[in-house]
């Protein structure tokens, strides 16, 4: 039993410390002022979703590690509750993880989510946004968010996210950016 507890502790420590100890485990994220990398990914609703589909609207592109985990569920719930506020601001929320479409379908059904979750199963989009954590055998998206303006440019990049307050933080940034 002690061996199992120690093994779990070591695995968790590696997952959380490796990206900090080995900065090469993750590519650089696009910063404010840069053109947002284009993508086309499958959603839980079926079909493909591309960034270019949302030209003329604000896009909240958020990357998260895993469906149906406590922090990811909390963050998704907050984005869900705030959907009317995003609609008022002409913004769409798109979630991205390396989970499959089927995993996203189950997550949305279980948690009552009605915004699009995109399946980046090969990790290419997460990598393009500097959000892929690659620990060799284990790959997952880091908790990053990119606020993309209606013309397709990154206006704000969040690489340190508190899932509890993040939706409020993004809404406040949208309000400020729309005034400029």
C-alpha cells in the first residue's frame, strides 16, 4: 500500500514539476499582438470547428488538462454559467484538450455544458499555442487561455489560471478591451 501511495505521489510531482524544471517540454505561447494560430478541430457536437469561423467575434480559447477532473469541471461550469454574458459581448467560448470527441460528449452530457469543446487528440493545436505539456508518455494541455479579437489577433494570453475566478477575469478583460 505504501508503494502505491509513493508511486502516485511521484507521478503527480512529475506532472506538476516537469514543465517548470524542463522548460523545453512546452513551446512558447503566442503573445498579445500576434496572429492567433489557425486551427480546425472536431467538437463534441459533430463536425469541425475552425478559428476562421468566428471572424467578427471575440473568441475565448481556453486549454485545459482533462475532462471530468475537479478543476477542469469547475472552470467549465463557470464558463457555462457566464454564457449569456459572453453572448452580450459578442464572444464565444471554445474549450480545447487532448481528450477525444467521445470524452467531450460524456463530459458535456454529465455537466450540462452547451459550448463547444474541441478534441486536439494529436496535440498540434495545443502545441501551436504553447499549451502542450509533453512528458513523453503523458501529454496534456496546460491550463492556458487566449483572448482573440474579431480580426484574429491574440489580445491577451493567460498562462497562469485560477479556474475558480477565471471566467470573471476574462469577462473583465473583454469589457476593458472592447472600450479601447
